[in-house]
């Protein structure tokens, strides 16, 4: 994995609500109105390859650091293997230029180009278009700016070993060759059962995808190539050709079981292509704007207080992940971030920094026209049993005194409340809950559950929740309804995680970090000190699910994922807490 220390960055933004305060920490990008130069500073970032879709609704960020080499993908599959569907999904997700030789031929002929006219002569005579003409078309398409910039997806090409050799001579080499594998009997059944609607051009299947009405059903026809005899002949030709080209791309070929629902097939495809993006970056001498808003992990995170830039960096990071998750329709979200400046467990005075994060989220959603309810739990219990977590004491007052702008944002687009079902109003669009947690002998989960029930399908975002039991001396919380409380706590999905990793029982030195930003995988980084004394974070492993302490220990010790290890070493102490 190539990594690059970033010594300078320039972020620019254009907030849409000009009335938001720019002198305070109100929005993540309002802090970055002027260029930031770090050539002589002690703050460095390790750039990790990742393609993050632009999701911040009201601003555009440009990072001048490095550019990601575009993806180059080839995909092959027998007739009815689902190749067309996978191509469509890949293009939608990764923005690649889809190149099909059939589409190229039709476009060239229609445009009357020199290549098109030559191809038309062979097509009119019923002959196959020679390889040199097809190769010339493909090479010309690959040389266009959009394919060089965004990457490309070659659909069903090359089909022969000779075509593969010709591409190799032109230095056209894929990062990955995807081979969709489906048993012959399934392919035949898929083809023979296909029906075409001549009016709309839509394809149906008599078993798996029947028409929606009798009227449509009555006009469906079978395509001439979909008879069992012709399908078997096409499969035989495909097999002969595919066996020849597999040897040309064996080093980058991945066979995918395509005899599954299209969503499952694409999930595997998405993981494979994302991993390539993750493991490859290229250095550039020119400062190039890229869409990837993530700048890597800031260094010197144990230095307190953090600089304004580091704080705003994490505010933006959390915001981007939260926005993406909500746009995907998720409604029960959880943010866990434990950098020292955002960890009031270490020092209650740091609750102010946590409030800045909450304000950033609230104002950003309000700027997008949403009405946001920011909630801080009040005292729980009655009489001698009334209690409130120490770090939340006075939080409501802090929020009231904070700068929310001069356009009556607070009270109009942003309102303050407590945690409970009665706090949910009809006009509320989104709820941000500040560090909901149990107090000794009292449980917040009942109030939290009532609130989420009243919120319905509206998003509820928990910021640094602590929902594990904190029993009183009688141990009541450990026994009464504990299973249901824990089950409810698990209904919230992490949209953002950032956890610094230390030696057991210490908070220095930092050994690494765990990060997850929706919708991407969990990433494990190791902190490395270079010869010049500077530090950086190096990616050492990724996980589809939150890794256990054992998995983290194994990754740091270089053990394979098949090997097991007892919970010991640097991360053993995390087992009962964060994980």
C-alpha cells in the first residue's frame, strides 16, 4: 500500500446560509475559509486511498495532495450470467466509463467515421468485423479524456486470445478481470425463459420476472437467439473463447459465483473494487483537486488542546459519514469517537468540544432545510434516586449560550430538548442526542426507546452513547430487563467510529487507530515514527465488521486471520469497553 505524508492542504467551501457565524465553530467548513499551510508545522496526515462520494449537501471541499489512479476493469460472463446488470451497478457506484464493443460499433457506424464505415462493409456482407478494426475502436475510446480520468469498464472484451494480445501490446491492462460463473443448466433456463416486450424493449422472465399485467404478457415474444439449441451453441463458443483469454489475465482474474441474487453478487464485486481503490494511490508533483474529502489521520493527537484545524477535521469527517448514512435511508445511527479532545470521560471540561461537534452537525442539517432537535438527558429517577451523569451536568446551558448565528437559527431550525417520547414534535425532522448514558442506578434506555418509537422513521443520531449497565450497589440494573436493554442498544448502527489504540492501561504512546466512516469498511492503522521524527498512520488491515481485540492484536503482530490468539497484549483491555 502506497502512503503519502501530506504537508499542505487547501480546503475551500461555499456555505449556502450566509448568515451562519464564521467566527465560531458553527459548520465544519466555516473554519477553513482561508488556506491552511503546514510546511513548518507539526501536523501531518497520512493519505489512505479511498473513493468517497461527494455527499456534503451545502459545500464543496478541495484537497490538494494526491490523486487516485482510476480503476481499470474487465468483466466477462456467459449469456444470461447477469453481466449487464453488474455493469450497470458498477458504473453507478464507481463512475467508470462503460465500454461495450457492440455499442461502439453501432456508434461508429451511425456517426459515419472512417472506422465505422470500414466496419459497416463487413457487417453488411454478414462477415465478422476484423480484430484490427475492433481493437482500433476500443483503443480510441480508451484514449478519450473521460476514460483516462474516471477509469473504464470493458464489457465482454476481449473475447479471444488474439484480442487480449493486441490490447497488451497497446499497454491496455486491467486492474482486475471479473469472471461471472453460472452453471450451464441455470444459464439455459434463464435464456429460454426470457421474453421481450416489443413495445417497451423490456426483458421479462416467465418464472423469475413475469410481466405485471395480462396485456403485457399477451404481446411478449421470444428472441430468436433464446431457443435452447442456439443457447447451447452460444455457450460452447463462449467457453472456447473464455478458456483462451483466462490465461492472459490469470494474475488479475477473480471468479465470482453469479448464481445468486444480483445484490449478493454486486456486494462481492463492490468489495473487490473498493479494495483496489484502498490499496492504490499515485503520487503527483502537481496539486490536483480530488473529490476524496478524507485527508488521512491527523498526527500528534495526544497534544492537548487540539488545534482548531484538527477539531474541524473530525467534525467534517463525522458529518460526511452521517450525511451519507441518512441519505441511504438509515434512521438509527451511532457516532463513536474517542480522541482526547472529544472524550469527556477523561476530563468533563472537554464537553465543550463535544458540543462544537453537535453544533456542526445540527447547523449543517439546518442549512439543508431540516429542523433539528438537539437533546440532552435530564435528571433520572426521583428524590434520593435522582441522578445525572457528571459530564452532562450544565450541558443544556452550554448549548443555549453557544453562537448559533444571528438569524434566529436556534428556536427555528434548531431546538433544544431532553430525551424522551414527549420531546418529539411533529415538525422535527432529525434528532441529535448528546452522549446518552446510564447513570449509576438509573437507565436511560426506557426514555430513549420511547423517543425513537415516537420519532418513527425520522433519523435519530446518538453522539458517543454509553448504554452499558452501571449498576447500583443492589445490582438492580444488571438483572431487571438487561437482555432487552442490550438488544435495543444494538438496533443503532455505527455510521462513524474513530478509536485511538494504546498499550493496555495507558493513554500513551498511541499505537494505532481504528476508523470506520459509513459506508466503508473498518480500517486498522498502525502509528509509525519515521527517521526524521515525524509520525504517520499506515493501514495494516480492513474488516467488514467491527474487529475484536483478538483480531487487532493479530493484525499488529502480523498473524494471519486464520490464526487465533488469546486476548492479551496491547489491546486486551478494550474487550469489555469499546468493543
